[in-house]
C-alpha cells in the first residue's frame, strides 16, 4: 500500500509531521470509590507504535479515553507535543480514536464518515484527502455505501480511515480488532502496522491480546490495576519480566520460590526445594533472601534421567501429563519440593517422554530471571486465562 | 440428513421451488397432512388482518364515501331544515371555501405554530430523559410518567384549566403586566395566544413520546465519535443527534399537526369566536347548529385533502426512509 500524493501533500501541511510526543504525568482517575487509573506516568515518543496491554478493568481504556478527552482525569496532566491539553475538550485535541465499536455514523455514507473530521476543521480539498485515505485502506469502491452494508472488517477499515485522514498528532486505537474473527484479526494486524509505518503517526493501541500487542507494537506497557507494571520492547518484556504479573500475563512462566544461598560474583545461587538454581545478578530484581525464579516453558529442555549433564540448573522429576499439539509437545513435570512445571518442546524428531517417565529438566542460566520473593507467584495467571 | 436439517429445509423450502424438493429426499416423505399444514400456515397472515380490515371498511372507508356523497347533496326548494336530496352539487365546495377559507388558513397557522412550539419544548424534554438520564432509571421513569400524566385527566378539563391559568385576574397575567410584557389592559384569555397555548399543551405528549423513543435508541458512542472528530456540542447535535432522531421528529410533528389542525375544543374554550375561529369549530356549527350537512361534509373533505397534501409535501421534503 502506497500513500498517494494527495495524502502525502496534506501531511506536509500539518505541523506534526511524525505525530507528537504524548506525556501523562501522575494521572489518576477515580470513579466514586474505584480507582481506575492510579498515579500513572507515561511517555510515548512521537512516531511510535505503543501498546497498552492488560486484562479488562486494568484501566487501559480509561487511560485512552483521558487522552482522547472523553474522560477528565481526577488529577494529573496530559500533554501532547509539549502542549498541556488536560483542560481542553475532546474536539479541541489533535487526537483521533478508532473505537472498539467503530462508532460509524449510520446515517452517513462511508465517504461522509471519512470526510467528517476534515469538514469540521474546514480543510481545503477535504474530498480529495478522504478519497486518498479510502484508497489507502482499499475501500474506494465502497464510498457510497452505508456502514451497515459493510462487513465487520470493512467497517473496521472505515473507522481507521475516518481517524487517520485527520493526521492526528496521536492516533488512539481502542481494541480495534476485538470484534473481528481470528483470521481477519491476524490479517488486519499486519495491515495496521503497515499503515502506521506509511503514515508515520504516533499510534496508541489498547488491547488485552498479548500476542497482538507483541506483534504490532514497538513498545508495550503492561497495565494491571490502574498502574503500569512494566514497559519496554516486546522482546525485553518477554525475556526479562520484572513482576510475576508480567511473567504470567505475557506468555507462560514457571515461577519457583527459593532462597539465595551464595553470591558467585556475576551470578547468585539459590536453593529451591533442595535444588540448586543459578540466576545472573543482572536478571534478578532481588539478590538476597527469598526470591521467585522464573523459567519460560520453551527454555526448558527435557532429558531422560540418565542423560543428565553435570552442573547446576537441573530439576529431576516425573512426567505427569503429555499433550501433543503437532508442532510441539507440552509436558507437565512434577518436581519434588517444587511442584509441577510446564515444558514446551518443539517436535524436531527427538524421543518424546511418556507419562510416568523419570526425566531431568535443564536450561541455560541466561534464561533464568529472578523476581522479589514477596510477590504473588500466581498473579496474572487468572487474568491471562479468561481472555 | 439430520432431523434438524430437514426442518430447516421445510422452512426455507417455499422459496426453493421444485429443484430444491427433488434434491432433498426427506421432502418426499412429508405426509399429505404436513403439506396441508404448510399451506394453511402461509395463508394464516391474511386471516389475521381480516378483523382489522372489516373494521376499517365499516368505520372508515364507508363513512368517507358517505361523507363524500353528503358533501354533494342539494337542498330542494321548500325543504325543511336538515332535509337534503342526493345530487352532484360540486358548487357546495366553492361556496364553503369562499365563506371559510380564512378559518381554514388560520387552523393550519395555529397548528403549525403549536407544532413548532411543541417541538421546541418536547425535544429538550425527550433528550433530557432519553439521553442525559439514560442510566438514572428511577428519575427517568418518574419523568416519563409525568410526561404521560396529563392523559389521565380529561382533555376538556385540562383545556378548561388553561382558561383559569390565562384568566384576566390570574397570576400569569398579572405577572406579565408587572414586568410590562403585557399592557395594563391586555389580556390573554380569549386570544389567539391562548388557543395556541392550549393546542401546544394538549398535543405535547404526542410530540415528546416519539422523539423520546428514537432518542432512546441513540448510541451515545456516536456522540463521542463526533466530538473526537472535532465537533463541538452544537455541531454534534446538528450532524449526529438530530439526523438520527428525525424519525421521531417526523412522527411527533405529524401526530401533533394533524389533530391540531382539525381541533375545535381549544379554540372553542380558549378563543373568542371571532378572530380565533378554527375550521373544526365551523364544521361543528355547520353540522349541529345550522344543520347544513352538505356544507359541513364539504369542509370536512377539504380539511382532509388539505392535510393530506401538506403532509405529503412535508414528508417528501424532510422524510426519512426509516419512517415510511
């Protein structure tokens, strides 16, 4: 998809060519007794594709609505491109939203929907720009239709076109793919990402789908109970979660409680139910006392007990469950003193273990991460399961 | 084929024609009784409208024809009062039009002003209850009951009450005189103003309720989308709320304007029998006092056709596909 000349020219006219920085400072939003967003600080750099990821009720949509101006923060301030917009109304902000329900105007044609924002701002050549954006989302042939005559995927694109045609400083997407079926969703994820790179706007994407957030965004902020738990590039978040919630919500994790016993310079050794586990100091939030150590299921290698190499990071146990999924096999292994650990093993022709087999789990120390032992190891599991 | 699939086939079978029947074997196993039941079902709809059809035929279509016939009757020379002979005297229409065109125009004028006033009062009321108080169920219920409450008292009584409200010694009149909006010797009772007030008041629920019904369905997320797209409150109302509530506005204005143009009680009770006379009053007096049946019928017919013409023009101009 290529940006047409008309759309490109109009971009030149706008002052915010690459979108604008968005900064939320100590934002709190209370609804009666309920704190939806709790003292949130967030900076989204211009031109980035930023995802707010979290379970329902974590405050991500409320945050988005405050940026859009549809909700007033109880305290704190919001600035866009260095300008404080906290007290301005929605219609005065250089921000557009793709609503979860699309919220297309049912009494207007697709074209009139798309041209709506431009007309309100009395933009010259509004019609040409609207046509160009409809072309960008490949809907130029449906401009005369009413939204009700379109499929879900087409409506989604109209909603997107209606927002990006205005070249907002920040584009807000509120679960924009939530209503689409899985196949269409994957396809639209790719298209959205591409459009974002084409138009170069700052996108803030709210979603509860961790895969969607990781596929599309440059930066993901994981939200829980009105706060940002952790923020970073998808790979960094997955590789080195800082809280059990992030470890469990973003992919799966085996979290094991242990006590640090030795300081070995770069690494610390800990005792977990009689097993010796190593963690790099740079990969743990706490280096003394009790900790939670985490290993991702796919980082675990499952070996027959007799094949066990020498060294640390070995957990002996018995296979309690095996499920074959084609490309991979998932095992549950009971480790005495620790409990059940999940193992995710790519099927590459190796011998598979059977239920009841004595096995040993080994992994590279570089893949262990350590979390504060005071935290709840189960945090985020339930939230991830209900999605 | 499963039982479920067979049933579905039967339901959609009517549209499928012969080809569908032949391909789908289970169709062949339907008993003659089932076939007959299907046929009965398809004719059921016609039987259901029969009572309504007979009712309309007896109490609307026949009376209209009888009215049309009466409007062309003639009064034979030397006949008693109220005695007429069947004829085709089209001049009846010309005569009543010549005599009462002013009352006809005035009726439409009053009805138009009352409709506009009811719209200006009723729309904000409906908007408040349907949109602003959407999540306040108790308050919304109470206000809805208050809108409908006037229906629980008689039309005549309510109109009579307006006579008191606008009487010379009433609070309203003295208050208006105190702030010099009304001259010292000015009065409201027995004026055109009083008649229009009565009409507006009496037909207000007919305006408010249809608008309420359409605003109640309004998706408020569309209003958010509109403000997100640089519309202030006024533009959002003009571009989104109003167009989406047009079916209600159309229904409300028609339900107000049509009965208001033919109304005679408000003019009779609140007017002055001179410059506030409406066509309904004229028809009433031609029928019951002057006993001029052809004249009254001709006027009724003219009123009916005029309303039909005005409404057609109005719907053509502002109508929405959703309504008709």
